[in-house]
C-alpha cells in the first residue's frame, strides 16, 4: 500500500500534479476537487477507497496548487469543457484504459463531462454537491438562487476581479465560513488548502470560469484535438449543451444540487458506490451516498455507472 506521492503528468496544455496512492495495481479512481479547494478535500476518505482495492489519483485542477500551464500563450480557460478535457488527457498521459471518477463541485462538472465524452472509458461517475444540468446561462433562477450566486455576479465586476486577484485568502476563507454554517474549520486546515490558491494562474482561471458560464465573456475557441476513446457525436452533444441548446445526453441522469461542505466522514458510502463487485445493467442514482456532509448531514447524490469488464 503506497503513501501519497506527488507526480506530474504532461498533457498537451498542462503539467498536472497528482497525488497517487493506494494499491499499486488497484482499480484506478480519479478524485476531482472543487472550488475553492484542492487535493486535501479527499484526505479522510482515501483509506476506505484503498481498502476497497482502489488506487487513488488526486489531481490539482488547472490553476490550482503545483499544476502549471506549459505556455504563457495558452488561454487560462475555466470553461467546464476544459476541465472535462483535462480529465481525459490526464488519463491518456497515465495510460489508463478505464477508470472511475469521483468529483465535487467543479470536479463533479468535470466528471459529468468526461463521462459524456468517453463513456466507454469511465466505469463509474460519482458526483457530489452539483447536480447535472445547471450550466445553461438562460436558465430561470429562483430569487433564492440569485442570492446564493452573489459571488458569481460580484466576480463579473472589476472590483470583484480585484478581490479575487488581491485578497484571495480573505475571500475564500469567507466562502468556507458561510458554506459550512455551525462548523468551524480550523485556520490550520484552511491554510493547508489555501496555499494552492497562490498558483499564478488561479485568479485568471477562476474569473474566466465564472464569467464565461453566464456569457459575460466569449468562450475560448472550440477544443481542437480528438481524444482517445472520445465519441465525436458525444462531444457535439456536449458542445450543444454548453452553448445553451437543449441536448439529450445519455446515459447520465439528472441529480439534485446540494450544499457544499467538506468531506468529513462517510468514506464507506463513496467506496460502496464505486467498488461494488456485481454488474449493474443501467446507470442509477445512489441515494446511499449521502455523506458529503458536515454534522448537519446535508444530502448529496451520486451517479453510479455500470461496471465494465
């Protein structure tokens, strides 16, 4: 059983830093963190995944921690499709034929997209905090959700951009506080993650992501390369979806959105969602995976895809 080791994998655009641990020949499982967060998200659940025979691969997403762009000319895109492509290009660099993905927040969106683009490669998709189908800039929002998205709107302003660039620690500490009511996260735990926000590209990736999703700025040019195992028709369907045009994207089902929190316990329900030995003929919502919670036990949803040989 290996301890986490930081490794770097080169993709066409990035040098992606990953913490790799668990059984050397275990079934590979990518764990994708959200925002504002980093690889420390998953520390408490790794032992259970390792015990279930999973080798865990925990990348730092673009703009976070030691992950770096190769070229200063590459757009610092935070588009969700870019995050999904990063997942598949990382799998290519690691020579993974098939693998499972577990994602929270931004990582959940990346997991959904990768599952659509390469359904034959991804054995399971477990999504926490973010439901499928929440990215249409023309969607109707309740007044409560408009209020909840205050930081989206603020980052569209020059003064919001200045906050992200110049006061990122104060900003993200405040986000952590209001997203975890009744639960005090120590300064030490926050600092262990906040160092990842010092990445020189963090602010630009964050601002682009939240501005482009509401069409505050143009999307970056279409992704130019084909990926091994990616179905062109799936990519076209996904491109249609992010453009705001309705599209049918099997085999994922819609999931509920839930509040964001830190992983504190419940590793076993996550492990059970992706480590079942049987074969599952159809994708299914997995209500037992309700453990991305603080002590208020906020519910989450997982999507379990069928296990392939």
